[in-house]
C-alpha cells in the first residue's frame, strides 16, 4: 500500500462559519473517519487552526529566522488533512471524493515519496 496525503483546501473565512452550520460536515467527516479506520486505511488526520496561527521557521542558511503567519500569503489555505493507506491512486482518489463531500471542501491528493532502497 502507498500512503497518500488528502489535504483539504479552502478560504480562511470558513473559520468564521457558525458551529451549528458546520455540524452536518462534522458528522459526515466523523462517519468517513470511522469508515476508513474500520477498513485499515486511516493513518492520521486532523483539522488545523486558522492560517494566522502558523509560525514559519527557516534555518536553511544556518541562521534561524522565525516569522508569524502562514508560509504563503493567499486566499486559500490547508484547513485539515488525512494521511491514508491506499492500494493505488484510483483508490486514493475515490476516498478523496468521499472526503471532499463529507468536509464540504476541495481535497488535494498527493502520494508520499517512496523510501530509498538500501
């Protein structure tokens, strides 16, 4: 099996949606999570706080620079994610379609890099 990242993208103003308006999505995501856990496809997942809560660390030049805010300024950000096990990309895309419907957001699918043989 290959591990895939299912990243949920959306506008930051989704964080301003009243909780009662999000309840159906919360319940659908919980049901989806239970399904993939029961199938042994769940590795890890979770929702993220607002992009403004992010801290960026850059020590590429040997000088640690820490800045507030998201790495990229933009209209949309990652709001949550799943790491799943799937036999192939088609299976991952099928799960992403279910995830997108459940969380009411756009889901990007990316495979993890293979481990180098050694």
